[in-house]
């Protein structure tokens, strides 16, 4: 049975723009894996429940002001505070689904246009975090996104920001060390997208032993 072969869990990240359907798809994926009796966890970043997460939440709602570098490092710290527990879960054979990760961290900050905050700078605090075995990028065109209704009221939820975020996401996909990124056309019906996500995830979970132990972002 496929289950018996899985020694460790897989680290699966779902990325994309606001309104790409990440949270709905993570939820569906989580339920599908549980239904198939796989040990599974679902987490999201930012994790707004921790003290650092509360500062991030307040910033995103426009209730507090922070410099671009400070908020960037808080987003990264918010991942570092659960890095060990992710590693522990993976070692126990639990597959961990993550809604947004370091890729969002780097591109949203770099998209702000601060000349002292490049994509390269933004990536550095992510180095050493658990490296995803698979990153699913939910790709949606600006036209399709627009059909899904207005943005929310949080910082970054504007057309100009999302356009820059999209361009930066696409430039990340081109990096040679990012071969674990899989682009999914998210502008289709929910069920079709879910099916397209489930296949590579199951494949990844099956092959995770041959990949060896969990790697670190470089
Ligand atoms: N965001 C998210 C960042 O700017 N940096 C990060 O590291 C992460 C994880 O937070 N617009 C931004 C992207 C979103 C916002 O996320 C809130 P969500 O998934 O919409 O709650
Ligand atoms: Mg959002």
C-alpha cells in the first residue's frame, strides 16, 4: 500500500496573489488527504495568533505603522517561530500544507518599490527555513481576478501592488534552484483546480523518500 512507503511527510506550499483561491484550495486539499487517511496538517502565514502575528495583523489592517524592513522581518520571524514544529511534524510522517510561505514574503515586500529593499535582500531572512518539497503557484490573470470581485481593505490589496507582485512571482519561478515550483491555472472551476493540485501532491508524497530528508531554503 502506498501509505506504508511514506516515512516522512511532505512539505507542500500553496502560493499566489490575493483572490487566487489559495485558502479554498488548501482547505479542499487538506480534506482530501484526510479522507485518504494521510496524516495531514494545514497552517497558514501570516499566523496572526502569535504575538508577532498580532503585530502583522495590526499593520495589515492599517492600525499601526512600521518601516518596510521591520514589517518584512516580522513576516519572516513569524515563519521562524514555527520552523521547528514544521520539521517535527514532517519527521512524524505528517504532510504539512502551507498557505503562503517565503515566496509571498519576498515578493510582497520587494513589490513596495523601496529602493533599499530588493528581492535579493528580501529573500535573505528566509535562508535556512524548511524548503518545500512542492510549491504550487496558483496563477490567475488580472482579468480573471477582477471577475472575482473587489479586493479587501488590507494593505497591498490594490491593482498596482498586485500587478507588481505577480511580475515578481513570475521572476522567482525562473530561478534555476526553484524546480520544485508547479504552476497551476487557477482561473478555472474550483473542482478542476483541486484535481490539478491533488495529483502533483500525491506524486510528491509518494516520492518524498527518494528526495531524502527535508532540505533548507538556500
Ligand atoms: N504577506 C504574506 C506578506 O506581505 N509577507 C508574507 O510573508 C506573507 C506570508 O500578507 N496580502 C501579505 C500577503 C497578503 C497579506 O495574507 C495577508 P492573507 O493570506 O491574505 O491573509
Ligand atoms: Mg488576502
